[in-house]
């Protein structure tokens, strides 16, 4: 994870990369990630997903509002607008709200293993988070990694699959 203070000093920028290696069919993994409105059913860190705008038939242009909680005692709520979707390959969106930036899910296979890579490049917008960010950096990383760890484990359970490994790059 990289963290830096932007020139205006108002927001902190974070770049996280998490990779899940799941022994499950690519199609099943992609479908579970693509159908994010179902995440609260299996990923306990996702409290709510609300559809704001449906988008086109492939979901591009759709906007969903997500409310997340992690190990630390705060919640984040932000909207994701899908800007790119390639079936069985990638989903990308732009975030706005408590965080602003970009998230990208990409999918590949290695034999029977589906490799899920999530890249999250965001800036925090709440004043309290930005005031504490320099001191809280290790805790924010720990919190994010915990949410992603739980997500990989939960996805494997949902698919009745084996989680081979999780890497936080």
C-alpha cells in the first residue's frame, strides 16, 4: 500500500492491491463479484448496496451506493459508477462519497485457480479521516486488508470452493 499527502493537503491518497486465488470456475467467481447487490448476503463487511442508476444492459453507467464497515469503528459510504465491463475479464468503476477514486476487479485463470485482482486507488474525503491519516496509516491498511481477507474467505465459502491464497501487494 502506498500513501501520500496530495499537494493541497486536504486528502490522503491510498493505493491498495489485493489478489485472491480461488479454486473455483472463472464464471462463478465473476458472477459473484459482478452481482454486487448480493454482497451483503455473503460478505459481512458490506452492510448495504443500493442501486441508484441501472446503467445499460451490461451494467456500464450503473451507479450503486455501498456502505462498508471493517475492523475499525467507522463506516464508509460511497457510490460506484461502472465505467468498464468486459465479461470474465474486468469490471472498473469510479468512486465518489467518503472516498473518491477508482476500483478495478480483474480476472484470470491459472489451471483450476481463478485469480481475482482488486486495485483500489482512492482519496479519503471526510475531514476527520484526513486529519488523522498520517498517524492512522497502518490502521487504515490493516482495516482494508482485513476487509479484503474476509471477502476472499466469504467468496470461497459462497462458492463452496477452496481459497488457495490471498496476497496484499
